[in-house]
């Protein structure tokens, strides 16, 4: 099929077909699916063509499978670069905190500090670029894409890690307070970790809830 203009820009026709096919597989009525597509900006003739194409080819196309694989690859790359960026940022922050408290760098600590800066400078832009590019290749077309199995799994894994980090941070903070040693490098370090974990949890929890609440995605 040729290209047509849909919500969010130029989208291939088989993307809307993929959305219709998944909606039918999940037990949605044709009217519900059509209403979601209308709300997303698709024209009536394109919606009708999509239903006809799905009826003629319920299994989907090879191209659709390729785009799904590409999206899976990008999701994995996105979360992997996120984890590396978080580690690099935390390690860099630890080095700055130690310097602020007058802790002298050992040779290995200085090397670790330099590596963390290098990773952060290179990997974090890759994370940003990947997340910018993902909506352009999602099988169901841009912002109306389903929360795929890969992304859902990685999102829940991130929420779990963030939750455990927050719990661990709270435990360490209480332990530190009971020791009477408050003004030490350990407290700002644990605070940094807790803030990052809280930001990650908040962002991905809201992202997950937003996709659950959007009828075009679930």
C-alpha cells in the first residue's frame, strides 16, 4: 500500500491495520476500534480500508513483523542505555560529593570517575535519541501504539528496581541516623540514589498508568 497521513505524521497503512488486528484479537468491537482511530485523526476511508485489509489478511504482514522487531530492539536499547546512564550519573555524583567533603581520590577512584563521565557523555544522548525515534517505528503508528510486551516487561522491571532502591535507601538512612553520623558523604550519596529512584518510579509508573487509561492502547 501507499503512504497516507495519520495522527503524528506520515504513517504506513499497515500500521493502522496492525492496530485493528490487535484490537480484534483482544475482543474489542469494531465500533470501539473505529472510534479510537477517529479520535487519533484517521479518516473514515482509511479506517474502512484497514478493516477490509485485516479481514482479507488476519495474520498480518511480514513488514509488520519487521517493524515490531525493530521496536523491540529499540525498547531494549532504550532501557539498557537508561540503566547505564543512571549508573554513570550516580558514580559521577559520588565523585563530586567526595571531592566536596575533601575525600582524596585514589588512582582507581579517579579512573572510575573518568569512566563514568565518559559513559554518561556518550550513552545518555543515545538514550534520548532512541526514545525520540521509537514512536516513528512503532507497529501501530506513533503515539497510538500499544504498550508492547517487551516494553511492559522492562517497565515493570524498572519499577521493581526503583522500588527496591527506595526501600534500601530508606533503610540505610535510618541506620545512618541511629549511628549519630549525619554529616558524612554517605548521606548525600544515598539521597542522590533515592531521588533518582523516585524520579524513575514516578515517570514510568505514570507512563504505565497513562497507557492503561488510554482506550487506544489497551
